[in-house]
């Protein structure tokens, strides 16, 4: 099969064997989505080598332990736990210390014609959710996962720093819980996507006027300057939620967090079920975040396009 692989500091479209893993389901990929994490991996993040990609929708070809899944359209939780530790037994392998992560750590990913995952990781996609929408399940789940880490109510004041794919999805999701969400970014055309959903927006250059105002600030810009802005915006005793993952070190003025007693919370993966429910209900439709679609055999070109300034989601179709 064809697969988009990163190895020896090089990104290539390669011919590789199908991932036939004993006891796991084989999934034929219909669409996969290029994520900022994919771009960071080719810059050195996570030290991963292999087939990249973790956002996908596909059809189950074979499933040894769940034959009822065969032929079903599915998405897949990206963390594969050991199945034996306390976290896995409790049904949450996202922090299993022995986990593999699809296209990120120890497991080949989704920018390929086929992928392999345990059946317990697969979730059937509702008929009302399109293939294009379904590719957003993982990042939307990550956005909705913020409320697993911090409490957000109708009156919570929230700022989302960053108007990229993840930042927009964070704002869309948080607006379901609070009527006081502000999307902050640098690109009017991207901020317009939040405005059409009745979310207040603001250019980053104008954000100084909202200093120390917000209960919760989500940093989703993927930049060091975004974290500095988040620190400016959060109120004393407020909370900063970190959503960005990127290569390299980040400087941070910790004294400000001590003096203002600011809580910093990491937020990574969310659960897929709620994300599918929000899309199936129509409460969140991420379709207008798609900038382009490429065939898999143009995967290297697609990655370059996804890295270009102003581009949102780029999809791959085997």
C-alpha cells in the first residue's frame, strides 16, 4: 500500500506492507486530515519515525474479535493502551505509560491506504456525519476535552488565543457551555468563521485592552507569543489551558504566574463520543474549516500546502 512516512529527516510517499497486526482490526482509510502535530513531527517533535497522521475516517475491512464491525464506517481513538494497567482497566488509556499513539508514538498512522487499531478503539460514525466532518473527530474531541480539565459555565469568561484549526474548534466547543467566549487571532478571514457562529472576536493586536479580564484562557496558537498573551489576558487566580504541542523549548515568565497565582492546565486528547454527537446533532459543523483536499499520492505536496500561512484543514484521500 501507499503511505506518507517520515524517516531519516525526510518525508516521502512510500510503498509498504499492509499493517496486518494480530488481533487488531484492519481499516481502509477514506479520508485523513493533516494536523499541526503532523507538521511538528517533520520538524522534530516527539522523535517519531514512520507513517504519520492520526485524524481519519475509514471502513473496517477485517476485525477478528468484532466481526460485526466489518464494513462499518469508523473513526478511531488514537491512544492504544496496554490493557492491563489501572488506567486501561478503568477505560481511559490516554495516559497509559505503555501506550502507543497512532502516527505519533510507536504506531504507524493514518496517512495511508490502510491502518490497524484494536477494535476497542473504533467507534462507528453516525449516518448524518459526512466523511469530511468525521475527519475532525479527533481535534474536535481534543477541543471538547477542555471541559474535562476545567469547569466552564454559562457565566465563565473565556478567551481562546489562536485562530487556527484547533483554536477555532476550541471556541466552537466552549461556546456550547459559555456565552462569554472571545476568539483572538491575527487573521480576519479566520476570525470570520467564529463570528458567523455568534462568537465575539478580536485581533491579537487589540487584545491589550482586555488585560487580566478572563477566568479561563486557552492557548491554542502554537507560539511562544501566544502563551505570553494568554498570561496577559488571564485574571489573577484564573486558569490558562495549554492546547499547543510543538517542537522546541518555550520561554515563560514564571514569576507572573506565581505573583498572580495563575493555574496552568495541560489538555491533550478528548473522548470521541461527544465529538461525534455534537456533529451528528448539527450543533458543531467544522466543514468550513477545510481549505483543500489532495490525493494521497500528492501527500508531500499536501503537507507543504498545510504548512502555508492562512491555510486551515487539508484532507488526504487515498
